[in-house]
């Protein structure tokens, strides 16, 4: 059964648990938690990314078992990076249109964000160096791995890897702006770190990964009191 869906949707496919060889890792249920027994995985959509519904048995604290069902959206893992200039007390962000934010109440859908992208087939550091060049035009040197986080663990499988790196005139290779053939129309926005934090307070910066990195920068990162 397919619930309300938009765009291209494949027919529902039931994945038998004894025939998972060759199926992508996102479709292969883990078995590391003895209180969780996955019994069924169904593919609902495989258009841009993949949407599954999974049925599993879960053991409660009293030892009883119950059956539950959840949908998971798999778009792959990603990485993001905060570019900062300590001497000038600035950060370099991007601005681009985000339709999901627009359809959920953002006035124009143009979000201020740290540079980010999916890993594809790269390791996280290689991927974020690639994204930094594509989106901001800066080829950074040493990068700091800050932390990793699941951004929406109730429904989205993505694990996001957070990085930070200094930038200046010497790291700039080109004007940035993203890849036109991927439909990216990115503008760069340089902000004073204090102004950026004020924008978080005022709701002008509303992207979670960006807020997390800005707060890290002043609490434990390059702008923290020494």
C-alpha cells in the first residue's frame, strides 16, 4: 500500500529478510540491538532518494513485545563546514532557496547556511573540502572535525559530519556559487560573528546545522573566550 505520495513513486517492494544480499546498506536492517527484531522492509519510493516503511518488534522494559512500524527517508550522509576568520571576527555563510522551508512557513525560502553537501562516494573530510570549493570558492587548509549528529532521527537516516576551517583572501580560488548543472544558485554572505548570533536570536538564521556550528564557535571554537 502506498500512502499519499508526490512525484514519481515506484511500486511497493517487500524485502524478505532472508534475501537481503546485494541490497543497499540503508535497506539492510541491523541486528545489534537484541530488543529490536526487524520483520519487514518495504520500499515506497525510489525517486531522488529512497523512502521505506519498516515493521519491527520491540521489547519493552517488562519483557513484553509489541509490533511497530516506521518510515525512514534515506538521502545518504553529509558534511558541513563553518569557515571563519579569527582576526576579522567573521564567518562565511551561503544563501540558497530551500523549498521544504518555504512550504513550511519561511517567508521566501532563502536560508543562510554553512556550506554543506552529501558525501556521495567520498569520506567526510574529502567531501566537505569539495563542497567548500564548489559553494564558497575557498580551498581550505587544515580542517577541524567538530562532531557528528543525526539531524532528524525520527524519520531521516542522515548522519551529518561537522567541520570548521579558517578562510582568508589566500584561500579564495573563485567566486563560488555552487554547480549550475545541479541547479545550485548560491550567494555568499560574510557576517560578523556577533551579528550572526544576533540573527540566530532574531530568527534570521534558522538552519539547525548553522546554529550548531555558530554556537560551537563561540563556546569552544575559534571565537571562544581564552
